[in-house]
C-alpha cells in the first residue's frame, strides 16, 4: 500500500506545486532518485522525494511560528532532527552510570511506564 506522498497520483486530492530550486538542489534530488534506482531497482521521482520530506517535517511537528528567515527555518529543522538523539539515551542509565533498561526486564512486562507502547501522533 502506498503511503501519502509516495505516489501523488494514487490519491485523488493531490495538488500540483511548482517549486523554484537552484541547480544544486535539483541535482541533489536527482542523485537521491538515481541512488534508489541503482541500489533497489526503484527510481524515486523528484515529487516523491519532496513529498517524503514534507511528511518528515510534519512528523517532526514543525511549524512556521516565529520564523522570520529561511535560515531560521533550516536551523529549526536541524534542531528537530537532532533533538531525538540527545534525549534518546537508553532508559535506566543516568549520567553514564550503568543500569538496566526496564523495557528489557521480563520481556518488557515490568509494569512500569517503559512497558507501555508509544502513543501514535495524529
């Protein structure tokens, strides 16, 4: 099954968007598409790549609130991408101290908050 944005023609409500990109940006999109084609046999179109990028930005819960320049927005994107890695240290370890990850105790059935499945975002 296609995911939203993967194939804009699979959804009747897809809208055409015209984007002005410089040559380096277009070349980068083409390189991603060709890399996919040569490594997996399936070429990603520019539209599919851009749609995937929009979907990722949405999943990062980014907004335009308080953004005055494109540089600020690019920095906000980078910060949002890096943020999970900073906070993503294993549970049970604080300040580098050794400890057990509660999710692994008893096959993840420790009864604590770590055993609860993560909530899905809308």
